[in-house]
């Protein structure tokens, strides 16, 4: 967690120069069978997710705010079997 807190979002990935950052935080993107840690940046126009690892072909995922995007604060619980 120490490494994750020291990483900041790379502002060169913003679509336009006049975007205003509203929130930057540690986040996890959960997709089927994959949990990927990274930095979440929300601006007045877009939502960005910057991966901590290099598994994805795109270093930053971009989602326009006009598209319905759901962000959930969840706690994943795994039990040992």
C-alpha cells in the first residue's frame, strides 16, 4: 500500500488542458475474474483510471461523464475454502 500511495495520476493523460480535477484517489477496478489496482481521477468532464501494473494495453482507461458510469464503494469478502 505504501507504493500505491506514493504514485500520483499522470496529468498528461487528460483529454483537454482546461479539465478541472475534482477527485484523485486509490481505487480498484473490478471486472469478471480480475481485480486491478490503480489511481482514479475524476474531472469535470471525464473519469480516468490509471493502472498500477502494465497488464492492460492502455495505461489509462477513459470514460466520458455523459456515458452512464457506475462507481460503487464495495468491500469484497473472500472466504477460505
